[in-house]
C-alpha cells in the first residue's frame, strides 16, 4: 500500500485533445503530453485513420494508455480495446486513466507480458523513461537487487501467449481489426504469439522497429520482415515527423522494414484488406532523406534522450 501511495504522490493530471492523462512528474511521456498534446501524435493519427466504429484492437505495450484511450474513443461503445501492459506501476496508471476518461466498458487493461515463449522475463527500467521499459529472459542468477549503470532489474514476469488467450481461452475473439505493438524489442515475439490471430483476421498492424531493441532478445529486423511477409503484408512508414502537434501523417510504401531510420513505426497492411492505405503525396522521398528530415524535426531534449 505504501508503494501505491508513493506513486500517487508522483502523479500529475494533464488534459489533452484525446482526454485526461495521469502521468509521472518529469517522465518522458509527461514531457511529450505537455509539449505536443499527445505521445507520437502523427503515429497515433496513422493508426486512428484505419480504425472503424465497432473495431476490436490490441494495444500491446500500452504503457499509460496514450494510444488505447484515443482508440477506444474512436471505435465507439460497440468496439473494444485490450491493453496489455506488463509493468505493475504503469498498468496501475493505465487503469486510472481508463477510469478517468469513462472508458471502463470499452477498454480492458491486462497486466501481462506477451511473448511466444513461456518462461520468466526481467524488467529493465530507466528512471525517467518508463515507456522505454524492456524485458529480457531471466537468468537464475538475476535478483531484484541487481543494478547496472542506468537500469534496475525488477521482479521477473510471466508471459501470456496471444493465440492461447484470443483463440483458445475465455476471450475467444470474433474479430481483430487493429494491432499496435511497442514492446522495446519484444515485437517479433509478440507477433509470433499472435500468428493464429493474424492468419485468421489479417489486422492492420503498427509495430515499432529498432534493430538495437530487437537484438536484446536475439531477434533481427530481417526476422520481423520474414514473419510479416509470410502473411502477405505490405509495408509503409510515415514521411512526417514522429513527434508532432497534430495527427497529420503521410504514408509511403517501402519494400523492406530495414532502412536508415534506426527507430520508427512500421505500418503493415494486407492487400486484401478493405482498409486502403492513402497514397503518399511525395512518393519520391527516399528513406535516407526521410530519416534526415525526422532527425531535424526533433526537439533538443528528445534528441538527447534518443541518442543517450
């Protein structure tokens, strides 16, 4: 109880165009909500443009709900968002934000780590960047007191397999329209755990791509590409800045997810989907010039955080 009360004292309330959010003081997402009115607003606009009334969406790596809550508002009372957040404190704030915005009937917050493999994973937290928590398979020697220069290894977490949850368990999804996956390196593991759901429903997928993050668990961008390509998906990225004051975006098709951006959000859409990708206004823009333009658009404090 003392830990919960201590967390509550660290929280502040921020009003945004997509609702009210409780966040930790000084946290990375707190700064983004204050400066931009949202977290990665152009990418949020991108996924919202594919959402429809009555959709079912999965937000894997939901953090405090900066995507889940706008999605729930967009898909209306007949839709539903399942929000998976493994870290207990962020999950607690997520649940609070869902309640604050009156979305308890539209969003289910689940405190779980999603992976294709059973076992225990250790949480690595950077103090003022809670949305960048990442997870690695636990070794027998890892303990809660273990520390490195920047990260603290916390209590090990058990995993949930999405196909077991959504196809075989009590949930038994009848549809799946949207998947957003941002898990700081576990993205391929999440998608592999949902192979049956993807095969059955062909949802629009937005997934964060970072070669450095994937390498934490021994995966590669090429592996992610091979997995999505096996289902026939086409790949797109946003030509506009990732962090912006509006939900404006411009999608361009790319042949491969492996390109110079370093870290970006890949949109994967199936060619048989009824949800068509709008044509890019500037189709001749190269991946290299796009990455350079993205870097120039970042505020100095964000550049320092990403490079540090």
